[in-house]
C-alpha cells in the first residue's frame, strides 16, 4: 500500500503547507500586549542575531568555496581526499 520514499516525497508539500498554516495561525492569536512586554527580546533577536547569522553564513561560504571551482568542499567527500595516483579512464 505504501511505496516507500516515493510516497513520502509526495506528502512533503502537504506537510510543509500544514506546518506553515498551523504556526501562522498560532502566532496570529498572540495578543499585542504580550508582544510589547517582550519587545526587547525580539529587537535583539532581529536586530543583532539575524544579521550576525547572515554574516556568519556568508563568511563560511566564502571560506569554504575559496579556490574551488566546484563550490562547497562538502558537496563531494572525494574532493577532500588527496589523490595518490592519477585517475585511470575506463574508456
């Protein structure tokens, strides 16, 4: 009855949309007075934490992709290994 990974991939959009709707509707029910009481926390998170996260991600991307035409070194673990012998073509 269940086809395994193919069925799970088909359900992914439905699960994501459901999660967005549940989280949005839950956040929409928060009273404004409750938000004003904790405004300092939200300002610090959005004003300091978000830019630091973006800059850290950018710096990591620059450091990881410097000198590599293919981009991220973690895209293929074979790139990390030093080749001990030249590759032999089978053709």
